[in-house]
C-alpha cells in the first residue's frame, strides 16, 4: 500500500536543501478525492495505521526516535485485511493509492517525540528545515501516489508532492478524522475531509512504510 518514502524523509532530517516549485493546494472541502494524472480519483476505501510505538528510524545518516500515522486512500477495498496479511510494503494490482505519513521525529539522544497529536501538519519536500513543535520534535508529513496499471503491478510514473497540509482533528481507538489538501502538479491534486477507521497491525512501526523496497511485492 505504501511506497518507499525514505528519500523524502532523509532530505528532511539531514536538512538537505533543494529548491522545488509549488502551486496552491486545493481547498479541503467535501470528501477526500481529487485528480490523478488528469483522471478523477475517488477512493473506494481508506484506512489509518496509528504507529504510536516509538522506533528509531534512520533517515540518511541520521537516527531519530519517531512515531507516526500512515493513511492509505485507495481505489481498492479490504485495505486493513490486505495490510495485516501482506504487510505495508506490498502493492495491489490495478489500484491507485494515495499514501500519507504524518511524522514526529526527535533527533536528541534519548529524546521521545510522543504520539502524533491533533493539529495541522505541513508537507515537507526537503527544502530548508522541517517544522518543529518547540519541544525538539520535527513534525511534518510526506505524501506519495502509487498507480499500478496491470496485474503485474507495473507502476505509472506519478509526480512528487509539492505543497499542502494535513489537519488531524481527532484520534481515538477506532477512527481518525481530519482533512487534507495536497498538490503534486497540474495534473494531480487531492483534497477533502476524511473520517477513516484505524487498522491495528502490532508488528508495524513508523519505520516500516518509510523503508519499503524500491520494488514492492505485488498481489
């Protein structure tokens, strides 16, 4: 479900500066949907993995204690069962999935970021410094699109996210609510409100979806 996002995060925590263009993200009104590669995108299902167990992820050559929430909005269904059975590093054939990972990362020795909290998170693309919460934590999100076009999970080339925000309103044991607005390029943008069920997979932590192989398994 989730593509590799390690390069974006490595740029974030290693503070690599690389300029990129941005365009205004659409307003998050109505249910989460959008346009991907010029075609309408309406997810058939969504799920959220609340990855509150602290784990030490390596971003580039920087180690940071991290937590997160991973969202998947997909044209396929049965996402939680699929992830539970096949793991977070598996693509689904003939499916389009928008993946969003909200992250809290603490690079201090012995530091603890705590779980992701309700609030507004900015997209981080690698330019400048990621936002902080004033308590030693980097707080941001990254987003990615996977579009498989056949039974072998051949992937269409999709653009990188260039601007946007994710707002989390509530997090409980069963659902996560909020809204998002993310622009990728002139052909691709998603926005809207979401109210998605949580999926519990105890074997996963936030490092898992960030370090998936470049060629995920295909189901």
